């Protein structure tokens, strides 16, 4: 198992940030990494997500929403085409710091054989993409507030 965790503070209420996070149709307008999500923001929904890699390649995967705790936590989990090779779970958690600020904890949890075999460079690229998304999300949320 390998977990990559990032966080960022945002001037916003959890409900405002949640509306932007779960407005999947608008991701293409602000998100440099996840450029498209097809599907509804609800528990059990199978999504089709298009991601731009650090090399500019677009890859698609189809995770399922496993946690949908409004204004607090969203998780989706995807599996590789070969069972047990590499599974990934994207986790977004909002923690209220004060009346006008939240902390977004944004992480990716990898399990399966691939999580042990993948090199440090891949995980560093993923960490960088999470941070890029955090910065873009913060900007989008704070412009809305």
C-alpha cells in the first residue's frame, strides 16, 4: 500500500467548496489534471474520468464513488484491468478550521502489486498533480466566495 497525501487551506465554507467539488460538469473549466468527469455525484455512481498526465497524455478510467458524506468527504475507487495489479482510491476531505476557512486533505491510496513495483518518479508525478489540482481548486473556490 502507498498513500500520497496533500493539503491546502482555503477561505471558504465546506458547503461552498463541496458544491464546486461535486459539480463534475465544470471540472474542465478549472481543473488542469482531471479534465472531464462523466457521471453524477452520488454514492455508488460509476464515473468516467479523463486525466491529463504530466507528459500531456490523456488517460481515462472508471472508478466508483465509495464515500459521499456531504460537505465533508468524497471518495472514488478504481481498479486496473487486471485484478490485484493496481487499485487507486482518490480521497477528498474537508476539515473546518474556522468559520471562514477549511483545509482540503486530498490524497490517493494505492493498493495491489503495482503499488510496490511503481517507481518513486511515478508517485512524485502523482503528488505534483494533486498539488496542481489543489491550487486550481483553491483559486476556483475563493473566486466564487
